[in-house]
C-alpha cells in the first residue's frame, strides 16, 4: 500500500473509487489500528470531502454523475467533531462501522 504508516507516509486521498452507470462511490477507509488513541476529527472528514470535490472538478467527464462518499471506520474512532461533520454532510457522506476483533 502506498500510504502505509509504517513507511512514514500519511494518507493523501481517497482509498477506492467505484463507478457504475452514472454513479461514483468514493470510499475512505480509516486506519484499523484500534489500539491507537488517534481519533478521526472533523478536519479529516472535511479533507476527504474536499478531495472528492477536487476529483470531480478535475474530471469533467463525470460532471453529470451522482457521487457519494463512504467513510469506513472501526469501532470508536470518531471524535465528537467528526460525528457532527458527518451529520452536516449526511447527503454526501455515509459512515459505516466495521467491527474489528
């Protein structure tokens, strides 16, 4: 993986982009290291949203496509500001929790 933390590189974008018909799903997966106290905050949610908007702006061929973001996290990794930001963008971003362990 190009953005592995073990390599000292921070994730810089969307992890998976899926396209079907006239829909695009952008998937952002949060680090599954549940031993870490590192929480996802509102800035990370906003950063993901900005990456998607930038992608759509750069790729005009998709301008008529409907898009959505799927933000995937393990248990208990969102701080309160991230939860508020997800609620604010609930039409654009769907959050899913994957049970780990």
